[in-house]
C-alpha cells in the first residue's frame, strides 16, 4: 500500500514542530517531506544576542537533518502551490525548478518584515529577521565604532555613534537594550572615541512592548531609561537618507544605522493562493484546515487561527502559538488518516519573557510579573526549555559572556547588499 504523502512548507516554529510531531505519530506510515530555504531551524528569540556578540550564530541554528528522524528534508524556496494538482513548486539552491506532490499539505511559511511606505527606508534600513541580518548588524556596529574613532570630523563621529531602532515591540526593544550594552563595551575598548554611543528607540505606540502586559512594558522602559537609550514614543520616521533620519517630531537625527523592527506580516506566498485571508493571514477553522480544502492545513504566522478563548479574534503571531499550532496540525493530519480524533486549537498563555541584556529581563510566567534577576533566570530557563537543541552550547556561551570580554571584531562575512530590506508589497498606510 502506498504511503500517504505529507508536505510541510517552512521550518520555523510551526513547521519544525509539525514535522517532529508528525514523524512521532506516523511511525513510518506516512512519507513526510519538509521544504525549507535553509537546512536549519532558527531559534529567533535569541537573535539579538547573536547581533550583540553574546552567542555564536550556530548556537541558535538547529540542524534539520539529524533532529527530525523519519522526515525527508528538501532545501528550496516554495514559490507556487497548485491546489488542484496538489503540488508545491519550489526553486532549489541551484535555481532549478522542482515540484513536490502531496496528499496533505501543512503551510507554515511564517512571516517577513513589515515595510511601510516611507521614503528612503528600503534603501537605507536593514531588517532583523534572520541570521544574515544579525551577523551583518554585529559587524556594522563594530565598524561604525571603529570608523567613529578614526573620524576627524566631530559631526561624522556623532552620526556613526548613533543607532536608530524603529519599532518598540519585542524584537526592537531587545535590540536596543542589548545594543547599548554592546556599544558601551566597544567604547571602553576604543579609548580614542571620546563619547558614549547613543541608541534611539522609535515607535508610534504610547509605550514600549505595546502588545505585552503593562508591567512588562514598565520594566523594559525603566531599564532602557537607566541605560540611557533615547526612547521616542508617539513618533515615526518620515524619511530616511544616507545622512540620517527625519522624525515626525521635527528632529533630523544624523546616523549611519537604521534598524527596522517595525513588525512582521505573513509571507507573500499566502496571498498568491487566491484563498480567503484576514490581514494577510490564511483563514482556517479551529482545526487548522482551510475551508474548502480539507487536505490543506495552515499554522503559525501564516494562518488566521480563531482564538476560542476570545471569540471573534484570531491568535497573535507569536512563537508560542506557532509551536503549539504546528503540533496540533500534525495531530490533525494524523487524525485525517484515521489514526486518532482531531482536536480544535485551544490555548492558555504561559506568559512572556523579554531579555534586556546584562542582569535585566521582564517576564510574567503564569501572569506573575517579574523583573531583574528572577526574570532573567526565568527568561533563560524558558529559552533553554523551548530550544529543540544546542542547549549546552548556548549555556556555555552565556557563561563565557558573564565571565569574560566579548570578541569585538568585524569579519565582513555578510555585506550590506546581501541583506536588503524586504520591499515586496509594502503596507499602504503608516500605522
């Protein structure tokens, strides 16, 4: 008897855990294929620590081969899905066009940077969604401090020592918090710099971490203020140039560093399916199936999953939801083959953690607000628990960072042109 073919597109939090769970449930009774542009699962929450030189990039890159027993891993970029023919078209690493047929499809393509229609942003900003961008940012920060020390012109020196982060959500807040500590260390190593590097955090919202509990927001704001990060709320970027950024409060900020952390939007592949979407996310039912296509499942950032705990709403785009939905999608795919009963997606928040660098963090495990060292312990404990591999290596890097100096060199492995800001189909309004 021919084994049913299951294709999973995307190996982020949703896709990786869907593949791992389905392999365990199927026990060889299904042909499982995972299609992804890279051969690793990226643990995104620790990306700011790579940019800040705390963690080596390989620590948060968990290889797909060897950790997903019973899963065939195919490297390629999905660019076409034919729902009638039940096939996924993709481009392989050598630009060859190939196809994968399926009996069941799990779409877990994730998200990309959200781009707003602001003049100059595409040309002068860099996003922060993957390893290349984190490695580029690390080198860029080191280079700017080195060039600032060598600059004879005081205005140039000030511009190179100014780093502007746009977006005070989870990622932007962590990047700014870690960044200030990182450049303080760099400044101590460059005695001729003569000034303290300056970090700015800009957002149109009225508080940092606007999507999280107010206590966490207050903790993060207090830490940022204590570190000297210039937080500009109710403010946006009106224009970006090679010399700096024009803010909506009327100030022009000379800088060579614009870091775009405004948020994310579903992968554009979702819109190309021609199916019903909600704010760019594929509409699914509570069982994660696509209406009219019971063989297609979607989960994670790409899916508008109904939130049964908040009728009328969909679940937010978080790693926690993506991981849980991936596991459930696997369960329900197995159920579709008669192995078990399918289940609806229902969740209970475990809380959130935000690492602010040093000994600072904000956390609310089980809705218990924490800050300082207790929050730091919970934050790192959660990351070690949530990571599917490399725990010992991550712990070792944390220990080395706590007991010694960080290496402050630019390797130049990722040039600026290799990490352009995603500019396909930008948002039509500034929000």
